C-alpha cells in the first residue's frame, strides 16, 4: 500500500509529538517525508521506545512509505565536489 505525502506527514507528525514526550527527541517531519534514510532512522528509534503507540506508528509508516524497506539499510548518497583547480600565482617574480 503506497501512501500519500499527507499520510506520511500525518504519521511522522504524531511520531514527532510522541518522541519528544517519551524520549526528548526532536525530528524534522518534512524531511522525513522527503528522505527515506531519515524516515528509516525514525522508525528504528521508534521501535526502541517502550510506547506501544510508537511501535504501531512505525509499522504504519513502514507500510505506507514506498522507499522504506525493513531489512534494507538505505545509505545516503554523497556528492563529492571536484577538487579545486590550482590557482595561478598572482604575483610571479616580484612586486611592482
């Protein structure tokens, strides 16, 4: 079952409230909707909690979030910037 962004946002928002209350953890709800690796980490943290409601929300989020897979760790893609080009010497030899 593929969920809509609004459903994911709603579940992540509820998880935000419970995580803050239970574990004093703050999450970025909008980023959880955009980034599957971040959402997967929120699910992992929620499963460590003692609150049954957080466990239920983690299961629901995993069901409706199309990119989150329970057995697969999603590594963030790193963008490597090209090395800077060597700068030409501004003053070659001597100053005027």
